[in-house]
């Protein structure tokens, strides 16, 4: 099964990285869902919540204050102005 390689960083700290089945985010153009095989994309990240469905484990929520969102070759990189993991989430592997 194909998977996404996801990395989330804030301006001043590492937030989370790991393998995922899906990533949902709010961009300046609206909400977007990314699955493996998605075409390349560069978008402005809007304030709100990112949802990550890791390959194993529970859904991870990350609250962001804006930034950039890129997708290329099943690699998703999110650079947020500020980002905070939801209560139940734990940091992934860096």
C-alpha cells in the first residue's frame, strides 16, 4: 500500500513527522485532502486544524496559524507559522 511521508515544522520548532494514509488541511482556496499519488501542489495554509491519518494509530490533529503546504512525490511538507499538536497526539519520528 502506498503511503505519504509527512513532515510538519513550525517557525521555531519541529512538530511531527511520519508515514500517513491521508492528510487534510485548510488552504487559502479551501479545504484539501491529500492521498498517495496526489499531483504536486504548493498552497498557502490557512489558520485551522490539520488532520493526519497515520499508517498505524489514531488520527492526529494539529492546530496551525498559517504557513505553507507542499506535496510532491508522496511527500507532504507543512511549514507553519505556529503549530501545536492536539491533546492526544504525540510527536512522531524525525
